[in-house]
């Protein structure tokens, strides 16, 4: 997997969410379950970052992110929404892919490198389309693994 961030198979999911808040809560829950971080701290950190401005990246993608204590490298979750949700993205498009990223508090440039790696994945038209069309978490994880392995090569 990409050296810029870690994502485990259980960190990928297809979910129902009706609002930005529900999405952030689902991301915090997934981070807690998969990476053993404190759910409440993660949710608070994601909400604080979101209050600074929407992390709606554009083209139906949001990348909520934060720096937290308790991890030693950037970790990610990817949530595909069953229905697109208003995330306040600059392009006005509703979001149906949410790529959450947590980095250590003292991550420095590694946080930015991880964000850039995620950005490259979702900007790639073929990968973006394939993930959007995928019907289950296993397929999404396989597509993601192929995309990150290709970027490393």
C-alpha cells in the first residue's frame, strides 16, 4: 500500500448517511474500530477542521482530515455513500466518496504528502469512476490497492 498513508481492508465501507455530521460520525467510528483511536477525539478533531472550511474536494469527493495523538503514521478510511450528500464543497457538488485521513500531531510534511496521495487517487478519472461504480467494500479496497500500488511504482 502507498507509503504516504495506511488503509486496512476494514477501513473501507459502503454506508448510508443523510448529512455531513453523520458522515463525520461514521468516519470517526470507523477510525476507532479499525485503528484503535478514541472515537470522540477523532470526531472532535474532524469537526474542528471542518469548521475552518469544507473539506469537500470537488467531483463528489470529500477529504475530512485532522491531526491527532495516538497514531504514529497517517491512516485513512474510505466511505462510499449510498446517496450523495451536501458537504459544502466548493464546486457545489454533493459528495458520495469520503476519504478520511488522520495523521500524528507532529506529522509535519507527511500529512501533506498523504493528502496529496489521496488527491492523486481521486483525481484519476478511471480510478474515481471505478470506485464510484463499485458495489461493495471489497471491490473498492481492491481498486484502491491497485491505484496506490501503481502510484508507488
